[in-house]
C-alpha cells in the first residue's frame, strides 16, 4: 500500500476540492463503504487515508483502526480510537467546531475511528496561525484542559483550505484521569478565560449530567467522564488558563 505523505513530512498533495452536502457527507462517513487510498507516513499508530462512498457521495476521511494502535504504558490498550470519538463529542457539545466529525465504526482493518479529512496547507500550524486566530486558540486551550490533552502539537492545528476554519486533530491521548496536559498552547497561561468560554463551560457541566455524559459513557470509563466534569468546574472556579507545571514535561516533542 502506498504511503500518503501528509503534514509531518514532504510530498504533500491536496485532494481535489469538492463541495459536499454536509448531511450527506456525514451519512457517508458513518455508513459508507471505506476504500483505502494509502497509509499516512510518519504516524505513530496505523493511520490511513480513505474515501467513504455512499451512493454518489465520496467523502475523504482518516481511518485509524484499533488493531493498529501502539500500546502505551499509561493508557488502556485499544482505547485511543474511543478517545478520538469522545473528543469530537465534547467539541460538538461545546459548539466550538474544534474536532472534525469523528465516528467509531467498522473498516477494512476492523473497528476504528473515522474522521472527516481536512484539506490544508501543511506549512501552516499553531505557530503560524496564532497571531490571526487568538480567539480560536483560546477555545482550543480550554478544550484541551477539559479533554486533558496530553499531545497538542503545533501540527495538530490545521487551517481548512476551503474556508479558513482552524481544526484540531489527533486526540487519542486524552481523557486520562491523571493530570497530563501537554501542549504548545501556553501563550494564554495565567490570562483570564473569556466570558463567552466560561458561559459555555457552565452549560457543559449540565450536559455532562445529561446527553453528553451518556455519549461519553459509551466511549470512556466512568471515572474519566467524572474527571471531565471536575476539570470544567475547576476551570470555572479559577477563571484563568492554567500555567505549566515546572515539575512536568508540559510541552510535547516535536513541537510541530
């Protein structure tokens, strides 16, 4: 199978720009036939570029099968795909459109996560986008606190070629019950959290006791869902973005 060279290396080529009806593209992502196009180079876990085809819709997507996940000492084996989907569910509930639509479904190599592909320029990343997208990245920072993101690299922030929206990808290392926040987004450390973000967090605490909590319960351990609630309440109490812990490796490597 050919290697598809994507953001972490040279040889990038864009997929053809095709405007898809969002609802039909979502149906294709969830139930369409997945065709493997190639394996994405430089990924820690098995990651494939696919097309999801349903009737006359062909939607590009990223497929990460559970069986291709590299075992880690601190995360339960075979759970990274669930965490990717849980990150989408949290993003969707927040209404911030940080994580592209992501579902858990069967594929060519078994169950895994399938995520809408974002066509983007790999030369752009957090560090090149920060100056013009500070409001977006403040939401990213709050989201990463809630999800306890242990791997927010600069290259995990993509700007869509189609409309300039900034998306976040690669959320497998999230939702651990222990504090593992590791990110490049420390530019707002110690700053007040904007009121709009705080208002959304207030709503999320309630949703964690309702529909959002039920959806996360299907993907995460009960203690992990409770930890999301605790982190939301803690951020609301402090009202400020966290600062790096001097006793912890708070920045991932490589940075991009």
